[in-house]
C-alpha cells in the first residue's frame, strides 16, 4: 500500500514539476501609466484573468511607465528586437508601420469607440490592414471619437478658420486645412500649457483625453462631432508566440481579438460619456451639437478627404467598402 501511495505521489510531483517548468511569463511594454484607461480597464484586468485561468502557467507581466522603453515611436521595435515580448502601441506614432490605420480616423464615420474597435479587429482578420505580418496582433481598439475644443469663441465649425489647432496624422491635418484652420503638431503633454499661453487655440481630442491631460480647464468651446480618434495595438513577438503551448495560445486568443476590442471600446465610450456629461453642466462652456441632417451634410462636405485617402491607399476603395460593410453589420446587431 505504501508503495502504491509513493508511486502516486511521485507521479503527482512529476506532473506539478512539469507544469512549473512549462510556465511562461510574457513581458508587456507599456509606456503609459497603470492608471490610464487602457491600463486600468483593459490590460491589467485581462492579464490578471489570464494568469488566474491558467493557474500560473501563463503570466503577463506589465512594465508600465516606459520601463522597457519610453519613446512611443519605439514600442514596435521593443517586440521585434526581443527587449519585450509584447508592447502597447499608439498607432499614430507608427503610421509608417501601420499605414491603413488612418481609415479609422476619417471624419464623421465611426460613431463610438466600441463599434470602431470591433471594426478594426474584423478589418485585420479580413486582411485589410498592413503592417502586422511580422508580429502576432493580440489587441486592436480605438478611443471614443472626439471633436474640436477651443479657447476662442466658436459658434460653428467655420469659426476655426485661422485658429491654430493641435492635430495628429494626415487625415486630421487635411480636415483642419479644409476649414481654414492651421494644423500644429505637438506632444499631447504640452498642449494644455500651449493653449493656456495662447500658443495654440485648440485641439482635436476625445473627452477621455481632454480630462486626462486637464486640457478641459483651458478650452470652453466644444464642437461635438466624431471627427477623429486614437487607435491602439497590442502586438506579440511571433517567435515567442510559436513557442507557447497550444493551451497558452488558446488562452491568449480567448482574451484578445473581439473580446479585448469590445472591453476597450466600452471603457472609452463609458468614461468619455461620463466626463462629457459632467462638464456639460459647467455654466461657462458652450457646446455645438449636430442634428442627423447636419451630420449627413458634414460628411458630404469632407468627401474630398475620403477621395484622397482612397487614391493614396493601395486597394483603398476596397478597404473603405469593407469597413462600411462591417460597420453596417455591427450597427444592425446593436
């Protein structure tokens, strides 16, 4: 009897040792702080769920605040050169690597972060987004769309003519130029001070970002329409991915893709709505909201921006048609 018990104990110990030996910790590089929306509401919760469900067989250790590399423009390289196994990317800093991402920045098209995030993942799965061939895409999402916010009085969009407005990317730049504004490139961390000092007159931003960087304190006029949004990616080193066990890969797939897109999009939509609603009560703020008819006209007015995007993008019309079909499908089920 003792011999049988000893044999069973030895087998159990061997199995436990084997699982421990196969345990993997993935290093995730994140240059933003843990209290950010993406950090606190998406990345940390998902990492915790993966570790718990795997019973310690798979861990994602998040290095927040740029511990593995501070430059937003170098996050992709951290993965491809092996410094990190995974990285969090703000795509606007990597437009050369992900050239098709600008389709999600076209004005008056995507209405919410959730639908945009789901559409991004489905566009990727359908092969419409370039730049991910050397990595494993784990998460693709976007913020809630933002409007234009200024310190100078603004009764209509026409009033931004001559204003210096902070913008990121060629789509936003083209949009502002169409209405006579002067696009200015500037790190978002410097925008609040620049507006306060009169160096800038305003910015294109979502309400999540507006309050995060305290820019809402220096702008009082708000054009509320979906004219732009930020997009984000989580990528994983392909060699590292291929070394994971089938069960570890399955667990990552379970919490990536549409699961992560929906979770992230919902987080931005909810917080953006909360922040906007709170400050709509401020007596010194003025809001410009568009009716359905006005939104339709605004979309027609920026058709030249769409035409330029299609012309300058390989298979541009095919990709735009695919996005519109995906958005229609998402909206039909909500």
